[in-house]
C-alpha cells in the first residue's frame, strides 16, 4: 500500500490519533487535521519517528474553507487521496429544553457539515483513485438516547448522508463505509459540552469495558480492507440494532433506562 494517502479529521487525539498511527503503520502517508497544534505536532512526530510520512493542519472542520485547505495540503504534498476518514466530532449532554441553541448549531456544524465539506472537497480525488470514504459515526446514528438530542440528530444525519452518497457513487468504484462504535475510552467524553456550551471535564460513565481507540482503529482498518458497508463493533451493538428495527418500543425503554441510570443522570429530576 506504499504511496497511498489517508486524510483524517480529528486526527490529533482519541480514535483519530489511533487511526493515524494504524494507517501510517500500514504504509499510508497520513494527513491529519485538528484544533490543537501541539497535539498535531506530537502525533506527526510519533509517525515520523517510526519512519512514516505525515502532514498536519490546524483547522475548523465546520468551515468549508478550512476543510479545503486540508484537502489541498494532502494533494500538494502527496499528489492524491485514497482514503478520507470523517472522524472529527463533539457531543453535548443536556436536556433539549435547557440546551443553548448556539451550542446545538455548533455541534451539528462540526459533526455533520464537517463531514459534508470533507467529502465535497475531496471527492474528485477519491473518485480518481477509486478510493474509500469512511465515516466514524456511532450507535447513536440509528439509536436515539435522551439528553443527547444534538449528538443523536447529527449522527442520524451522517448515516443518511453517507447511505445516499454510497448509492450515488455505485458506478464510480468508490467504497463508502459507516463505522458505528459504542462507548470508547478517550478524551471525547471529557470534551462533551454541557447545556451552556462549556466542557463537562469529566465523564458520566465508567471506563470499564469500553473499547480503546486502538481497538476501533484496528477494526476500521479491517473494514476498509474488506470493503464493509456498515461496521457495528460489538455483539451488544448488533443486538441493539436488531432490537431498534424489530422492537422499537423495547429499544426506547432500554435507551431511556440506560441514560436514567448513568452517573449524574439529567433525567432523574426531570
């Protein structure tokens, strides 16, 4: 796979960082985007120490112009794009009644429109290379949970967008995969926003039994190799998918009770 190029948004931490290391290990040149310059430098340094090649850019994925700069960087430095991974995302934990609408809009712009911009600007190069587009979504892309209305709606929108895109590209020999992990042990949860738009700084969930970012990256890479359509990671996730489709009222009850019983649940006094 020498000389293939992977572009990864949110590539400076968590799942994105793990994906950058995995694809680099598999002889991809890697371009990562993110908001933390020091973290980007650290990831690139780690890649280069192991003989890989990488470039990075500080950008706002919710800005179409910024995303185009990332795509231009990849093409100017390496001449092509073979894999686009739309990974950047944030979450809000809030009752919809309390959420600041500007924060809701910000999340939707990052999670959904960020993916749209990435695909729009990179698609000509992906078509040219008969490449792959990979969306890092969530079980919340098809299962709703309370106190996560912004996050859930953005992931549902991603699922619909990439499903529709896959059909459009049917004759273009472009692979489109939506990866839907469950709970992952990463800084993502610490960066979850509250109703006022400020970071929680702590997670409302225990880390026990959560997947590691490295596990996610390994499974995503295998899904890429085998040209998977959808990637649901665990037995629990696959079971939840089936229950949602066949027994929606049961799925609603299970989802409600899970959030009701989480530490510091926002539902307890609502």
